C-alpha cells in the first residue's frame, strides 16, 4: 500500500478509536461519557477563569454576531430531521392508498371516500400524529357522537404515538384530549346536534378531521360556520372529510367528492393488505344478508361506490306541482310548526279541499338561529298566504296552526300574545302517521317542485337493521333529520282527524 494511503488509513482508524473512547462511560459506575466529563470540566474552568486560554477560546467561539439565530437554525435542523424520521416511521406502516393521502402534503382540502374496513380511521390517526410532530400543532377529530369519536379513534392515536415513540404527557378519554410534550394536542368531539357543534367554536387548529362526514348532522353548518374559521390561523391548515358513500343525495360530502375545492382519494377494503381474503369476506357478508354481491348495499358499503338507498326512502312516489290550479278551492288551511333550537325551524302551510280530497303545500320556510319573534312572523306570513287561497271558497276563517309540543311556550305566546289560532299537535303513534302521510303524498297531496319539502323527501330514509340490512319502520335521524317533513306531519295529523269525523 502506498505511504500516503497508509497514513490516511492509520489516521482514520485512530480517529475511530478516539471517537469510540470518548463515547464510553468515564468509569464502570458512571453513566457520563469521557467527552461529557471533559467538556464539563472545560466549561467550569472557563467560567472560573475567563482570561485563561480555554476561557478565551470559548469566548471566541460563542460571542459572535447572530448567535441566537444560529442556535435556532441548528435547533430547527435537528427538529426537522426528527420530524422527517417520525413521519417516515408513520409512512412505513401505511399501505399505498394511505401513503398517497399523507404524501400529498400541499393539498389543504381532502375528501376520502372509502368502503368499510378500508383503513380510513387508522389513516386519520396516523395523519394527526404526523401533524403533531410539529411543535404547537392542535388537531381536531370529529365523529357523529363524542362516544363514537373515543371508541373509533382515541386508542388508535395512542397506539400510533407509542409505535413512533411520541409519548403523550396528558391523556383523558373522558375530556377527549391527548397532549404531547412539544405543545401539540388532539381534541376529540362529537356532532350529534347544532349545540354540540357550537361548543367547538373559538378553537384554532392546524388540522380538522371529520369522520363519517356523509352522515354528520348539519354538515354545511359544521364545515362553513364552525370549522372553516378555526383553520384560518395556520397557512398550512388541512381539512379532511372521510366517509363511506352517503345513502342519500344532496349532501355536502357528495358535493365535495364531485367539486373542485377538495381532492378526492378513494379505495375499498380489497386494497387494504391487512384484510385477508377480502373478496371472500365480501361474498360472506352478502350471503349472510341474503343479497347479491352486485347489490347497491354491497357496492356502497364494501366497494366504496356511490349508490343511493332509494329502497329505504320514506316518502317514495311523492307528487309535485309547478303552479296551484286556478280552480282549486280549499276549505281549510293547516300550518305545521317544527321547532329545533339545536337544528332548524320549519313552518309548512297546507291548503286542503276536503270535498274533492285534494291538497297543496303552499308555504315553506326553514331557518336556523331563530327566536320566537321570527317563528311568529313566519306563521303570520303563512296565514296571509292561506287566507288568499281560502278566499276562493269563502272560508277565510278556517286556519289553524299546529306546533311541536317540545316547546309549548311558543304556542302559548302565539295564542295569548298575538291572537293566532295555535294548538298543540298530536304526536302519538308517529310511525303510523308517517306512513299515512307518505300515502297521502302519493295519492292527493302535492308539494312545490324543487321546494324545501321535496328536497327533504329525497333525503329522508328509514333505518336499516345492522345485522340483516332489513328496512325498519323508523326514520334514520342520524342520516338526515327532516324538519319541514315533521312540520307537515304535525299539520297532517289534524286533517286526518278532521277527515275521519266528516
């Protein structure tokens, strides 16, 4: 070996031996290395004797312009390297479809439409922990109920954090919070009604993740009024909507899937490598329910494809009109009220000709954030419109208002203070009343084309049995809560009674 190369080889080995020696404990009983002990001694000597050679050497090295900026730069480099390594460890456990979502870190609005058991909630847990690797990063996870948020995602987040050695300093499933040493945290919340959504207001989040977004209550209000303002404090904030496909048309989730504001990511359980024999499992599920693998339920729930559940529609075959005929002469007007302080208020007016068994919904209003005054004024508008129709038959006095008994004070105020013909509606045997209203809508009662009632009829579904997928005789309020349809129902109970006593 040439002398020059020999010298380099010896020097390299010498440095390696010195490096190893400096990294060893100073003694058998000590955990402090030779290097740490040596540096500590130098620092003490420099502090005690600033004019010494070592004092001058250290002063020369540390008393330089922009010292804090340089230290910050080095710290940022170390933190960035740590974050990159943590994110790599998170990505390493993801399969391809999940990685595609995480690696698109320039996309700020994402919608995930997947089948069941496709790993979307697991992905959300990994996404949130990955974001929280950046100091002082708050994230928010929202499910349809608080209990669902805890059951579905809380432990997943803890498992991912443990997996990448990002230990929380505070955990409380009862409060729905996980906090990390670097100032980052994850809040878990439910959104079963407007009141719960309002409780989230005022927060500041770098990431908001809405799970089962196709089945959330008041989704437009949740996204536009509650979540969007909470993302404004971070230029790199991200909003993720995740769900299986909706059962009904017209949801905000559907608009996100087909719109330009969000980027769509879609996959099904067959792309999840952690699900063994996925196709066999899909066939087993179809067989257990007595349906084909080509059934709309299987395509929607286990293929992640858009197929609306028209079979479970409550008001199938309802009739609409463009203009009330001039020869229609009603002899009674019924105005239904549905109050929803945590949802929407709806006022629906129906004009009925009992002799010809013919009726039209002539007034529709649905509004949020309403006080008693707004409700009273809406009823007055309905009464004025109803009187104009009753003039055709000369029965102007036949107007009655029937309201939801959940707040009788509103009805009392309308009756006592404003002199309106307000009464409590009959609410018993609700399932039978809904079935009767659906029949009336098919036979003789019409609603405005593309109106509020028509829109709700398209979205109002019966529940399905989880085990058998059988349709149950109960409205699925978690899928969509009808307000105008309920107001119409309260009015219809009375005309059914009046009709039976004719």
